[in-house]
């Protein structure tokens, strides 16, 4: 056994010792994970035999008694060799008299196993020979490898790094050798990404040098491990497994306040909390003696599951689902077991009974919860985050900044407002018409109600008897150049029920939605016109409590809407809708204004109404009071009527109130003011949110009921079908209960200690495998969620066991485990591969080269932010909202939730802090876990949509723009120096002569184009929160930005090499 501290000679092998990969001329081809073996070899049960039996026999002849056929077990030695009445499935030493061999080699379909109707293919001749050879050798049995305690094999060459010792032996067996070490810049990038999730900076690379010594590499690794970004990087791994999100999921998808737990995880990794403590606190921090708030907070891990608040759902059923989810998550993340397979029956492959499973669920069955979601998802912990104040300080600074920007814009636009006011005074001298009644070119309804246009543009609907209907009014030539608002007037009539508004029994109406859609009559293109707000004369109360405000007409939910029910009957009721942006139509377009009546209130259809349009924005369409321009016309008329001379009305004659309204009207069409105002408004909203985040938060945690619940086996896994009662218990096949333990009922604290008991054969192996997977792209066990009989065996079993034991012997020190891995020669290898080696070992299972795989999307985003200098390195705090497409949540949530990207420094925070809506995960994370259930297998995909995202995503373009600006300013606008600096910033190396030529060529082509199209240059470089460039600088900046975007999207840029 090696000592805790490795010498440098053991950690870093001299370069002269490293030789190129070679293939022996007489290599005999063989499989990397053999399921069959040669007759001359000794058959290994776990490697060669158990996989064959598991895949082909255990589903009918395994552990699950309910599905067992012919009362025959082949998963145990006793069952396989038992006397079946003069014969046995397996007769050790005698394959010819073993029924198993006779049946798998049978030519008669009625005798053949697996039977044809099992849809399993017959065993190959090689597989049959393997089984024959094994039986001939005495049919030696063995316990499944992962269910036996790991043992650290002795290393007889202590000068070799332990990882390299085991990998080197495997390579030697395959007549291969290690690859050369990766180039210094490649290894520096690899280490930085693996340990912090960020690329190295130019200053860090300069400090490391071009030819780092062993001491330099050791200092570099320790520096990365000590970085606060290490905790953020490791947290992304744990958050995926923990199914962490900021909302409940399902239809309601209510927002949670669990983000302090995310910060607890980051802190735990940065503080290098021993993994056994890390585990115990997340399972049972609340049960520890004198538990601290942070220890209770840790138990939020087991409340990160989805919460179901859908209508009609029985909370008791949801509660059972939560208990099962916690159990299954524990099985996947800590033990690598598919425990969910035993919810309905005994496991078909692993020796886990249904009773064993529900004995585990009993530990989680007495949480003081009801199964409700949202505000009812108790138990909660009142918690104040120590990271909230920094968010307040940041937001305060942003509010001050945006207020100053807005004030500057207002001052700069004052003269322009006075000029505009003069034009307005001249324009409305003869009066002003605020609303223009609509005369539709055509009208129809969805369900057959007949619409008739009458006097004064009033539209009447007949008594169609329809319970629901949509009215469509089509306009081909609106009376205005633009449309900023729509008004609906609803009239009473003596012929209507109770002389009210409709033919329904109540005489009431219920308008559920209004839609504006523009269709191009030539191309057929359809575009929805967004509405910003609605204002009504009165808001009645519907029978459904959700129908209470006219704002309900803006969503797609038929359960909301506008009614005047419960309000006095007036001859006219009105509602005004403001368009988000004024609508300008071309001659070949048609506007469809649709009034929707889709409620459950039968027949409450508007019977008499009029539609009108206006081109006025702002205050004019945000109330039903006279518009500012209307009041201006009235003021001019009053002035002229009272004036005794011919003096003209001037701005000085306006009273202060009207002047302010007119100025606001002016600003509605002033784009610079609008942008500054919206930015200031959002900054104030972010400050408000940060202040709320600094208060007492309700974090969902674990806490026991005063009276424990009884736990039953659920018959067929159905939540309310109770079978035999069970007590909290562990899995006997892993670690039987201690006979000396007391008779006191077991608790979650006992479960947590059992999970990290050093005698438990799984936990250390499973976690070690997941950490290895972080740095090599795949684990030593390629099925990280399944260490059972259906999972793969380790590629290097002795290495996995050695690391697992070393992990435990060093007190579950995660940084020690990471250091062990990344200081190895195995890790340091070049990832380049020869054709021969690629054919021999396409998945790098032998580890004869460095790992090469696509970086996760979150790492690519964070890298672009850092390389551009935009990254906000602040740790912890409430979630932020990175850029996403406009309206990303609109269709899914019918207006209940609206996504607004953060502004200011918050926009540039690391992805680990991004708000995660469970039912609509961040769109830029195209390969991340869904965070709905526990996931430990990385998703790696490569599609054209991802390439388009990396090229056109707003973050990517903004980073490219900022990066181009930084490098060319630093290079004093020397193009060649700037291009080289740009390349080095992204790829951490000097470009070759050919690469420099390509960069210069692409830059020159782009520059020539943008010099001829300066407006395109300004449009291209105006992105995100960055100000538009000056006209004389735009072409150069656009060319540099284009090249930066190109380099950011190189395969080398987005790949772990």
C-alpha cells in the first residue's frame, strides 16, 4: 500500500520514459470485454459466464420467484446444481450430462433455450463453448464482483503511480503502451476544464510557462483544486444526480426557494467536506445531535424531486411517489443499483427482493409531508442565505447606473420633445379623433354564430344557441398607418336576456381570450401579434374564481377571462388592449381580430359590440380616460375660445400635468428612451428580487413526523394497495445488519451510516467511478447507474478497487481522489489516436490514449464568458436568467410565467446559477440532464442545431464581440497581433503559420464585406448589453467578431482533448 503522499517521481514520469503507442506485429485480436473465452483459457465466472446467464436465463430462472419458470434457479450454485429428478441443469465437470448445455444447443425448437417466443437469440457457438469449458473446469461459482468488498491489490513497483501500475499491466497484456504526454497547453486546458470547468487565462498560462517542470504541474493542480470555481464545477455533477431544479415540475411547476442548498453543495466541495459526512448530512442532517441550520439545509437533497400539484391528483399518491423517488435516487447515485425494478416485484437479476426494497423506503416514509406541492410542500426550513447580500449590492449598483443612463437620455431628448410638441399642436388644432371604428372586410364564427355589421359599425350576433364560439373580424385595409391599441365596446340591448349583454340565461358574457393574427395573402405566412396589457371599465367575478380580471384575456387559458358579472349593468362596457409593439401592415396582409368565448358558462357570447383602433401609444391605451392628444386638442380649443387676440397656442400654455403626459407619449416612440427606461425598470425589479432573496426563505428539507407511518409492500407497486407490513431495513445482500445492534427502530441516520460504511461494497466504488467519468468521459464501469448483474464489468477491476479503498482509507477525501487521478501518466496522455489503435480500441477502454470528448454545453458557455472577459466570478446567491429565446415560456404556461433575461453583471454569471424551470430546461443546455430524475450517465450528442446555437446564441455572439474588442485594443489595432492574441486566448496556444494565414484570410474577407455594408456591421456587432460601435470602428470590429466566433466554434475549442 502506498503512503498518502506520493513522491514527484511517482506522480510525474520523466518524459524520456514515455514512448509512442505501438502495436506488436503478432498481436492476436481479442475483445475488450469478452463474454466468451477460448477453450485453452481458464474461464472466469464473473467475466465470462455470469453475463451469459444474466442476459439469457435470469429473467425466467433468476431471483424473482414470481416470474421463475419450472422452479429452476440459475442465479445460484445451489439452484443450478440441484437434483431435478435424476438430472441437473449443471453437473460440475460433466458438460455432456448438464441439462443446460443440452437445452441451449438443442435443435428441436420445443427443447431450445432460450425459447423462440422469448424473443432472445439462440446462444452462439462460442458462447456455448464457453459454458461447456466452464462446466468442464468444475463450474466454479463466484459472487457478483460488485457485491464483494473491494480489496486493494498489492503494487510491487512503488515508484509507479498506482493508476499507471494497473493501466500499464492491462496495456502490456494487450501488447500496447502508453501514449506520449499531451502538449503542455493541452494538458493545462484539460486540467483547468476538468477541475474548474473553465479554460486557463493567459496570465495563468504565462505563469505555468512553456516547459513546466513536475513542480510546476503540481502547483498548477493545487491551484486549481484551491480555486472556488472547483466547487462550482463539482456541483454541476452533483446537481444532475440530485435532480436539482428551481421549480416543482408538472403542469403547475411552482417556483421553489431551494437555491441555498445548491450553494451548500458548492461550499461542501470547496471545503473538501469528507464524502461520508457529505452523505450523512444530506440523508439525515436534521437527526444529528444539535444539528445546525446548514446540516438541516443539507437534507434538501432528498426534497429535490418533482412535486405534483396538478388538479385532481391525490396528494397521498404523490407522497408515495416522493418516497419511491428518494429510494431510487439513493440506489442510482450512491450504490449503482436499479432499485426501481423492485417496486412491483423481486428484482429479476439482482438479489433484491420486493421486501428488501420497501424496507429501504421505510426510512423515508415518515417524513412530515402531505404530498402537496408549492406552498404546501412542507416541511420547510426558514433559512437566510449568506450569499444574498452580494446580489443586493450588485443590483443596487445596477439601479444607480441605469438611473443615471435614463436621466442622461431624458436630458438629451428634451429639445427633440419640444420640436415634436410643436408639430402635435399644429396637427390637432382642428381636433383629434382618438379611436377609429373597424369596418371588417369579412366576418365569421367558428361554431356558426352569424355576425352582422350594422349602423355606426356596431356588430350584432344572432341567438345561435352555441355554448362556445370564436368571432373572427378580418381587416384588409386598416384606417391607420399603424395600430397601437384595440378597443372593444360591449352594448346592452332590450332584446337580450334581462336587457343585458347576451342571449344566455344570465344575460352575461364571458370573453376568455382575444387574438390578433396577421396573414400574408401571398406567402401564407402567419404571425401572432403580442398584446402587452388590458384595461377594462369594470372587472366582474365569474363563477370560476379565476375569472376576475380582464388580464385573463391575454393568456391562452379558457379558465380565465373578462366578465362584468356581479357589477351594475351599464349601457356600454369597454376594454382596451395595448399592443406590445405597434403593428404596421403591408397591402397584401389581413388582420384577424378574434374574440374567443371558450368558458364552461354556456351561451355567454357577446351579442352586440364594436371594435375600434388607435395609433396612440403609452398612456393613451393604458386607461379609459381621454388620451393626451385628445386633451391637447381640448386645451387648444379652450385657449382659442378664451383668447381675445390672435395669439397662437404654444407649449408654454400647457399645464404641468398635460405636459408630462404628452412627454410620456413622446417617449413611447423614442427608442433610446424606451431601451433606457426598460433597462432601469428591470434593474429595479432585479433589486426587489435580490432583497426578497435576502429574507427568510422556505427551503424544503427533511423532518420526521411525531408518529411514524407504517410501511407496507405495495402490491404490484400500486400506491394504495397495501401488502405485508415491513420495518426499516438494509439490503442484506450488501451488508447484513449488525447482530450486536440494539432493538431500537432504525432511522435515516442509520441508513446514511450504512451507505458509507466501509464494509458496504458499493458506495466507494460507485462514487470513484463517477469521479473518474468526469475526467475520462466514461467510467471504469461503463454503466455507472448499474453495478448489478445487467451492468458492465469494470474495464480495470483492480484499479477501481484500489482507488475505492484508497478513497476510504484517506477518509473519503474527494480532492485526494481527484488528485490521484489527474496526477497519473494515464490522465496526462495525448488524445491523438492512430488508425490501428482506433480500430483496435474505438472506445478507449484500454486507456492507451488520453480522453477526448465533447465538452458539456454549460462548460462551453462558461468558457466563452471567461475568454471574452465577461464572466462574473461571484459565488452563490439567487438564480440568474441567462439569455433565452423571446417568449420561451409563453406557449407552455399560457402567460402564467414569463422569462426575462437578467441584465447587468448577473447575465454573465456561471451556468450553475442559471434558473432551471423543470418543465422547460434552459435551451442552451442541449446535452444536460433533464433534472427530473436522478441521472449519472452524461448525455453527449452532436447535431446541426447545436452548431447553430453555438454560432448564433446571444451569449456566443456577445462573447465574440467582446473578445474581438479586447484583443484588438490590446494589440493596438495591429491586425496580425490581434488575430494571434485572439487565437491564443481561446485555444491556449500559438497558431501555426497555416492557421494564421486562414485567420488573416477570413478577417480580410469579412472586413471587405463590412466596409461595403457598414449598416450590417453595426447591426451584427450590436448584441446583448454591449453598446453599438461607432461607425468608424464598426467594420473592423465586425470582422474581428466574425473570426472570434469562428475560433470559438472550432472542434478544438469545444472538445476535451
